[in-house]
C-alpha cells in the first residue's frame, strides 16, 4: 500500500499505522495511541524511578553510614559510590530495589573490600604458586580494562 495523500481522510483501520508512521518519521512526543509510545513512557518512568532510588541510596549511605566511621571504608569505594550510577544500580538490582537491604549490602561489601585491600590487588601481590598450579589464572579484562583473575575449583 502506498503513502496516503494528506488531503484524503484517513480511514479508521489505517489510523494506527499512520500514527506510528508519523511518530517514526517526525519524532513526535509520546501519546496514548500505540504500544510503542506506552513502552517509551514506561521505560522513561522506570529510568526516573531508578534515578530516584540511586539518589536515595547515596543520600542515606552518606547520612547513616559515613559520618562517624570515616576510616571504616576505602575512600576510593566511597568516591565510586558517589560517582558511578551503574555500580549503585547493580547493588539495587541484587537487593531487588529495597534500599535498606542495599545499604546493608554496601556496608558489608565495603568493609570486606577494605579488609582484603581489593582496590590494591595486583597480579604481583598474589602468590606465584597459585598461577603455577593452575588454581588461579588470568581471564580477560573487565569493562574498565582491568585484568580478571579466575579461581579454579578442584
């Protein structure tokens, strides 16, 4: 079927198709006419909800966990929490968007990361026999370009 002339009235059975075409071609704002617009609105609402959860998590972590225990965490982890939305979002996903549980998990993981000096681990710090025995080996790189070590269970 060819394009409809603008002067011709649009039959009702063609209205959704034409509306979708207009949205696609002219980038019209979302409306209530088609599923695509509803999905777009839902996605935008989900993103706003995630952004609000991330902001609340950061605010509450700073208010409830940081004031009296500044040496409890590695400062690099705290800085990353304040700057990296994706990192906070991963904690929220793991705890099903429950901020209280997320804060507890962040607290525990930050303490663990400081105790085991995760931010300072390098290949040279790990015992050489782990690599020689095949128990530990390098396995590619993460998204930020750092080497990944994999522990082989025996």
